[in-house]
């Protein structure tokens, strides 16, 4: 479906996702969407052709469930450091589950390690949550169930927006074997107003685009949008060999980041759509002394196609005169694992 350009970069649309949480239209298998579902799809298409960020409300997770998840996250990261280092399962590329210690990752290989710690859970039946608080186990299980349903409904909305068969994306989310919930904690840090302008110093999250299909991002009550910046980059790649880190960053502007979820398209979505939809770079900086003194918490749900899915542009998204996509076909697993190995190879010099 064709659409006009969206609002300026930095200001993203708020979309009421209620039409896709009701048992009607395409949600229950009808070939014809409701007028509400068409309106939502149009808004998503408008944003994703421009920068790929939207803010969803009423998507299927209650405020109470959200708050409980963040309290559980704080309990996990509040464990003493010896316990986290010795009792928690350590994250590796073998299972993409477990604890990533502070300064153990870098999303922009040009920078020093990111100022964060993290814990990953996923749909692997052998998730190792030994050493984690019981509340963390409970809410991780709840989020895995609730967000799976939301992701499938959002995948339907994306297919409708692009004029593709309604199950085009959702049929690649059957096993959910590459989807990951990531709890993130950014401890208080020193403030250096030059850290975001150069590349020699660390920031909370280095410049990057997400790797997969799309991402749900939740902010904690005291985190908000302060420090979260986005930028359009050529080809959707930033950092490392791609460069493009300097200049052009804009603060993400939304009214209330604690009552909904930010959703952004990833590199695989851009690749799958032949760049009809954009994957916009983003980062998290420390903008001032007040923010530096505060803990920042967020929860990201990375929705990636099932590992055996081959990412190959459908003919509907080729431009007039094109017979092939600008990208060669690649399996979801091959692409995601290459990105994961890159992020966990921390720069040491």
C-alpha cells in the first residue's frame, strides 16, 4: 500500500493498536481487514517508509504486568556482583541466553564497550535461569507468552501495510527460536559531554541498527527518552566498517514512554523489503549530569524470523524494471549469528 512520507525524524507517531487485539478481521483469519486495522497498517507503513519507528499503545500488555517486569529486572540486577558473575548463567553465542556483565559488549566496534549489563531469555525450552530471583523467572515466563501474541499481530499488520499475503511475516514466527527478550541496566556513570561527539569514549549503547525483523522496546519509569537518539543512515548500517557515526543525531520525541512500547524495524526487515522500509540507527548517550546519576532500565524484545527462514525479497516489493533484489538471499540464522558474534567480540584496545 502506497503512503506519504511520515513526520520528521525524531518525532514518531503514536498508534492505538486496539484493532489488532480484537478477535475480528485478519486476526481471526478473515481475508478482509476491518477499517481500524487498515488505518493502523497505513500509519505503520507511513512511518516505516520514512524512519521505521512507531509508538504503540493498547498492544496487549497491562501497566501492572509491565511494572512487575521492571521490578523483577531491578531485583535481578540488584544482586551483588559476585553472585551475578559466579551464579548466573553466562551469555554466549551457543544459546543466546544468560547474563552479559558490565562492559562485556559493544554494538559499535569503533567504540569502547557499552556502559551496560544485560540478561537474555528466549523461547529455548532449556533457558538457564539458575541463580535468578523467582520474580524474574515468573515475569520472564509471562512476557514470553504475552509478547509472542503481540509480535504475531504486529507481523500481520506489517504484511497488510506492505500489500503482502497476511501470513507473510507471521509464518516465519512459528518456532520463535531466534526471538529474544533482553533486560538491560545502565548503572550511574560519570558525565562527559564530549563522549557522544567523538568515538574514543564509551556511551551507554553504541551506534547501531537492530538486526532482525522488528523490536519492541520498553522504558522504565525513571528512564524515559532522555539520551535515546536516532539517525537515518545510508543502507541502514552504522558503526564499524560502515562508519556514519558523526553528526545528524536527533533526540527521540514521544509524549509518554511508560504507557506503551516503541517499535522499530530492523536490518532484516529492511533487507527483506528491499529497503522499501527503513532500519534507522539509534544509540543511548548520557546527555547531562542529572541523567548520568540515575540508573536506566529498559526491556527489549527482539523479534527475528525463525532460523530456517530464507530472507528473499518478494516480487511485490521490487521496483519497476527490477528483476532481482539488491540483496542476495540469506537465512535468518546465518545473518543474526554473524551480528551476535560481532557484538560479543569486545574491543580491547
